[in-house]
C-alpha cells in the first residue's frame, strides 16, 4: 500500500489565499467608503478609479500575482499605464500608490490563507501558537517594529487587532509554532494597527468569483 504524501500547509495557505481574493466583490471607491470594516475586507477597490474595466484589469493583475507568482514590477508594467491615465495626474506618487495597492492586496490574501489553515482544529492542536514576523529594515513601520517577535496562543484576543497586514503596504506576516517552539511574550505590545487593519479575515466558504458584479465578471476569465 503506497504511503500517502504529507499535506503541505503552505500550499494549502496559497490555495486559500487565492480563494479569499477571488471571492472579493469589486466596487468603486464611493461604494467602498460606505462599507463597514468587515465588508471592506471582502471587497476590492482602487482609490480614484471608477471605470469598471480598469478595476477589473487591476483585479486580474493581483489574481495573477497570487496564482502565478508575478512580481510588483510585473503588476506595474501591466496595469500602471491604465492607472496613471485614469488618475490623470491627481496622484502625487503613482508608483508608491501602485505598490500600496499591490502589497496590501497580496499580503491580505496570504495572511487570510495562513489564518484559515492555521485555525484548522488539527493544526491548532499541534501548532497552537503564533509569532508576529516583521521585516526589520529601514522601511519597517512603528507598529510592526513594536510587534515583531510577539508570540501568543493562536486564540489570544491580541490577534484580533494585530493580525497582519497592520497598515497599507504592510510586509509583515505570522508564523505558527508548536508548544515546544514558542517562547510566550509576557507583555503584549499596546500599539494599535491602522484603522481597518489587523483584523481576522472572518472567512466564509465562497465559490471563487461567485459574488462579482456581472459587468466585471465578464471581463475576468474563468
């Protein structure tokens, strides 16, 4: 009898990350501003972009980054000219705005994927702790620098406000740990995430793409 191959939790997280992003509604900025925080996490929008076809193209570019591993430079080359034309000079630093769009959406999806996988009861049983993992370089934000290395049980309420991403263009993530690996943090960082960030994705099983508006769904290949 063949020995079954072990399940790769990282691959599962990538699959869940793609499903999380693909289930997002595409909405224009005005509609997005009226949503509550929970609904905003399930929506995709680009500030200053109201054209459905441009929003759809930006959505597809992010989806390709998740499914095929394309880079920010690929994203910028693919969608940058359309965004700059749409913004018509109203954005002071288009390159930085594009990087914010790219990194916020990609990191949110990856974090949601990891969250869903690590919340599985079987995973929690063997890896019941999480460690906040920031990129500690000259670009690290104050909140991520303060939270880096924080290690707490996966069900600790602290994670309800500090689950990466913690702000726009956040590069932080989290690592699940076993009881033997974890060195539990005694004093939790009190610094807050930016408004609307740091919250669990509150995932629900949704067929990828099922909730997209018809006009935009037509522009997105199955």
